[in-house]
């Protein structure tokens, strides 16, 4: 069953990523990747922050759901989430402080394990 999940996921990601430029291109056919949140906010009549949050949730679902299906290792989920949010910050779809808050939350949640690993106590 696992062998069919990954190709289906990759097909879904390719199809979804091909739709983004088509849906948000202007009348001349030009596409500005950084302007997608503002275009979504204008078309849905919501605030820019709500649009950015909606886009972030959609991309996190597109990347985290297959990660949850394909592996049970919690660090893989954390790495995939941080990588996705970093990508969204890089292209300017969400503010930088969201990534900083995510990383600080992960550090606080994993601080006990990190203390054990650095101190030589092994995994707790």
C-alpha cells in the first residue's frame, strides 16, 4: 500500500503547483509569485493576514499529510513543517515572525530531549 501513496502524492503536488500560476495570472498572462496572497485576499474579500494564513495551512496540509502517512518518526514531521514554513517565508507568502515562533515552540517542546542528548543521557 505504501508504494502507491507516494506516486499519488507527487501527482497531487504537481497538479496543485501547476494550477497556482494559472489561477492567479493577470490578464496579460504574467504571474508574480509574491502577489498570490494579495490576489487571494482581494478575490475572497478577506484581510491579507487571513489570506497568508490560509495559504500556509493549505501548503502545510499538502506536505504534512503525506509525511504523516509515509513515516511515524516525529522528527520527520517537525523537519517537514519547518521546511514548508521556511519556503513560504522565503517567497514572501507569510511573515518571518511565524517561522520564528514555530522554531521557538519546537525548541521549547524538545528542550528536555536535547538536554538528555547533549548530556549523554541518551533518549528519554
